[in-house]
């Protein structure tokens, strides 16, 4: 933070003339309340107009002198703690603005008192005072700025009153309160409290405790759960030893001639449970279906010790000015007219509290952490925190400090708005040579951001001027982090992004004209590297591109191949780029550098140089080299991935290398499967619904190395679909496949050997199927493997007609893989009985062997009887089957299977064979 000496952000100063001697004052959003001395017990109200003008609205009497009071912008009410006759009263003043119309009528009522509709006309024109009785005297109060609820601090407890809007009739709504929750806290006397969005901050003389009320999971008995509340088990802070003393929470205990003080403690987040302060919740509202049950979450506990000196303890060491500051969302779709306080969305929450000579600012949003510590040059009396400044009233002066609440809130909304490595603002400027320059620029930037984060920013007439100043401050900060040697050099990138400057404009700001050698710091290199590697639409001129080549050659030559592949560098001179690469290659050769030189050779049309570079490494090394820089093959332009000239050339001249490189990119997670589909379709100029052969080659090659089951099944499904589409549509591939079916079977486990019975079926087919032999054999090979999930591909196989041999073979394969061998035999026997025996020999084993004599033999006998001697294929199949069955069954069982009307001469050799086998055994 920066302390602004003798400088305050106030536009004017006004003297407010009061009728009575002022004793205390309280500020609302646009009003000023001034309480007079104890003698008159009166409050004067002033409206704060434009340019600081204060106009009197009127005055009203209080019951007694005000000990404490707060104004709530939500509900527009004033709540006070008043004393009279040694008694303390808690009162809320509502509808007090009617005084400006000259009305002096006042209605005093108890909290929760039912409003009668007959009083509607009078309630419109009179101020209402709501009295809230308590069993213990109120000590301190706080109003929630979000919803207007009221928190009252008493000895050993906190009481919450919910603000209610009572609709009397169509034209009248009045405010009331309902005591909803009591937090019982043993041995705690609150000095100050703060309340905002269910967050509670409590201070004693030297302790700070911050809590949050969270909705608890509701059980069947809602009333019982709410009444039981929550208590925290006993835990210790110092060394794990339980303190049996009844005065555990007292800060000082005088014992004989000694003063015992507990150790200073800071507990954040979950650790704050160890603070030894148990809390019990008591719900006091009437239980309904909408009753909310709460539990306590501890966020922060901090204990301070009194200042020590050689002369003893300083009794003036006490906490003061505890405050919870909300920061609201401003970048929503709400217009300036619609953005009211009720519709503001809470973005972040901050807590401030102060000792006499030091103040502390914590963020208590997603993470509880200290943001800033403020050292005062004089003893402080009171402090007020705003989103832009911290104002501190000391014994002699009004001191002012900048704060980082808005910047921290902006980072909660967008974690990458200020930095790419999530930086601690309180430590940003340590050990920096240019600390003063960056520090002051950062503070100016934070002030502008705070103004933009203000809820009224959308209504401001100075919006454009503020945004211009914001962009300018971002540009200056980007310059600092680019030019100076600082550990936070990476901040150059987000600040330049927020400034809206293009790379060309940044180069003009930082790089001198001419060819003189400059020293380029890490901030500039970091900014240029990220800007060039990201998908930007900016195309640099030839001059700017050449300047960037010079910068990287001097500062980070290893990055030259990578930045040359950026779409932003399309206009760079290829010859100049090659000269730089040749210099780098002598020091640090690499495959990526060689590929980049080949890429530039293609741009220049120098095919001899291209072939020389591509012959420098083996094809497998070149394929892996593309993973080091994928933009050699594809670049994003206008949000669309486009193949490069290099990819187009490889498609025509070395398609195998292109496919291998794309497989390497996929396996190294540099390209997704869907992206590869689009890439090959664009490369081959195919429509969205047409699959080019090069993409099929990619799927087949990826199948060889793929290890992820989900992608494996997806590839098998796509290949099956494509093979079926070509076979059914009689469509030949537009280019020759890179691998034959035999190559795939030998190199990939997911392509299986084609079964002999499948080959037998296909041998009976028509000659036209031979034109599509490769696709047919690939499909059959996939179905013959154990990898494919047959059930998932059945819908894809439907276009194949069952009438031809391809459909028959595929159908039998599917039934077999699904365990339906009997159905497979029923498909084969009518159309290809010769293949049935081959099928049985290959498939009918183990628990399927019985189908030889239970299914195959009876069916062959029946069909042979019908066909007679006219079908030698059936007779041959029957003989083969009889030979197998005779070897497996006992003679009696075998004879029982033979048909009664069969020719004895035909079956007798098989009966003899079966009996002889029995004799031999």
C-alpha cells in the first residue's frame, strides 16, 4: 500500500450548522445523522447533495443519549443503543424521511407487533420506532449491508434480528424485525461486531474471531435440529495441553504479584477451530417449512498481546474499528437503470481491524489470507475502510492509505486478470531495483480499478475516461515489467493484454529503431512467446517479424523454430529466417529446427533444400519431431484449424509420414480425435459427411498403438462403419490405402486372421466382390479378432444384404462371436453346406461340441434325403460329419443317430470305424 501524505481524495469540505451541540455522528448512503449532547437527546438529519452540500431534513428525539448507532442502507433504517435511568434500550427508527415533508408524528411499537390495516394511512406519514427488548443489555450493533439484518452483541452471546418487509396492503409496506438466532459464546464480552452476508466478526480488547453461518443439512425433525445448535469440541492452541481453568478465554489473569498473558495466535481457515471458543446456536424464530437451520464455520481467530516496555504493560493496546467490507459484481448483464442494491451480487468480502499503531486487512472469501498490514506513524483513534482507501484518524492527523480490495476481488472474479502465476500482492515488490516506479504505477492502477469496481461505475459519466486511464496504466505497467529485471516479469503479459495494445504497438514502445543491439529482458520475451504461441489473429508486418527474429536470436535462440511457426509470423522473410536458423543449428541442432527449415524451403519453392533437410533424419524421427511443434502441420486462423503448406505437400508426396506424425500428435495429446478428423477432411477437401482414405489410414495406424479402451472401441466402430459403407455403396477409396489387410494383420492385434470357413464362404461368391476385396477382408479381419464389441456394431452392419456371400459371412461371424453357433449353422446349411463342416471343425469345440451330433448331423441327413444324389457337396459334408461323430460317440449312441431309412452300404463303414475304435481302446 501507499500512504498519501497530506493528500486525501476529498473534493470539498463543508461545515454543517447544527442547532444543538454535537456529540456523535453517523453517516448513511446519502444522509448524515448528528446526535446532540446528553442534555437534549435529539438527532438532526442532513441530506448530502451534489458537491458536498448538506441540507437539513429535520430532527427527532431519542429516548436517551445514544451510546452506539448504525444506519442500514438496506431498509434505510437507523438503529441505536440508548440509555435512560440506568437502563439500556435497543431501538430502530424507520420511515424517518417523512420528516422532510414536515410530519412530526411518531409511532412507537414493540418488535413483532401486528400491524392493523386501519393504521395504514397514518403509517405512511409518520416515523416508526421499533423497540427490541433483550434479556441482557446490548453492548454493540452492526447492520448487514446486503440484506439489512441486525446483529446485536451482548455478554456471552450474539443476537440476530432478521429484517422483514410487511405488506399491509397494496399501497403500504412497512419494516419490522424478527429475532431469529442466538449465538451463545461462553466467556466472551464483545467490544465491537461486524455483520455482512452471514459473516460475523467479533473483537474483544485483544481477540478477533470471524465466523460464517452456513446452511446445515436438514433432518426430519427440523425444529429439534435448529434448537440443538452446534458446539465445537474442546481443542487447544498451545502445545495440545488442555487448560482446566474456568477462565480460559480471558486475556489477563492477575495471580498474586504476576500478570499472565496468553501467547499471540493467528489461526486461518480450518485451523481456527482450535481457538477454544465453543459456540452454541439457538433458533428463536417460529418453525415453518421455510425455516433455515444453520451451523457455524470458523474462518479466522487472532489473539494479540499487550505492548511491553521496561516499565510494564501498555493498557491502551486495544483493538478497534472492526469492519466487514463487501465488494459487488459489476460486470453482469444488469443495466445501469436495473442495478439496484437488492440486485447486486456479492463478489468478495474483506475484514479490517486495527490496533493503535497497526491495521490488518484480510480477505475472507474463497481463501482466508492477510492482504495488507498498515503501519501508522501516530496512535490511531478510529479507522474507516472503503474499496479505494483506508482513512485513519490519529491523535494529530487524518492519514490515508490505498487498499487492494478491488484488485483482490477482481482476481476472485477472474484469477488470470493480473497474473499467469496466481502473485501475492503484498510481496510483489520485494528486492526489485525499480521498486519505486513499479510501486507507484501499481497503486495508481489499483485506484483506477477500484473506481471501476464501484457499483455506481456503470452510471458514471466518466466511464470512457476511466477505461482509457485503466488501459493506459496497464500499458505503463507492461512496459515496466518488460524493460526491468524483476522476478515478476511474467506480469508483462496480463498487463499488456488488459491495455488492448497489439504486438506491433508494444514493439514500437519497447524496441528502438535501427539495427543497434539492445538488451531484452525476460518480461518482453515472456510476453512475445505467449502472444505468438496463442491463437491470435494479428499478422505482423515483414519488418515487425524480422525484428522479432532478431530479438529471439539474441535473447532466446532455442525458441526461434517455435515462433516461426506462429500464424502471426506469416509475413516474415523466409530467407532471413533460414539464415537465423542456420546460425542456431550450429550451436543447438534439433529435429524441430530441421523441420522448420524444410517448412521455410517449401515457402521459398526450394525443393532441393527441402529434400536435403528431410533426408537428415529417419522418417520415425521426423514423425516424432512434429510433436515438438504441431503448428508445422496445422494452424488456427479465425478460430478454424487449417492445414499448412507443409501438410499439403506431405499429403501428396509422403502421406505415410503425415499419418505417422498425426498419430504421434494424438498419442502425445497434441491433437484430439475429432480435431484429427476435421484436419484430414480439410486437407483432402472432403465434405463433412465424406471420409477420405487418408483419414481411414490414420484410424488404422492409430489402432496399432492405441491403448485407451474407449478410443479403441470408437476407432473400431468408425472403421467398421466405413468398410460397410464402401461395400454397400460399391464405393472404392479415392487413393490407394497405405497398408494392405495382410500388413494390418501382421502389425496390429486388433485385426485377426480370417477364419478358413469365412474364406470358404467367400469362394462361392460372385466376381464383383473381388473389386472390394480389401474392404471386405478388413471388415472380416476385425470381426475375427477378439477386440471388437460385436453387439455395439450390429446396427452399423445392417446395410449389408444377407443375400450375398459378404452378408452371409458377416452374419455368421456375428452370431458366432455372440455365442449363437446353432443359429450360425442354420444360416450356413441352406446356402453353403460345404463351409458348415469347416465351421464346425473350427468353432464346435468344448461345450459346443455336442452340436455336431445334435444339430449338424441330423440336418445334413435330412437335407441329403431330400436332395438325393444330386448334391455331392451335401454328401461330402455328411461323410465328414459322420467321420467326426464316429470318433467321439459310443457305438450304441452313434447307431441311434443314424436314420432308419438310410442306405446300409453308405453308413456301414462309419459304424465299423466306430466299433473298431472301441475295440482298439
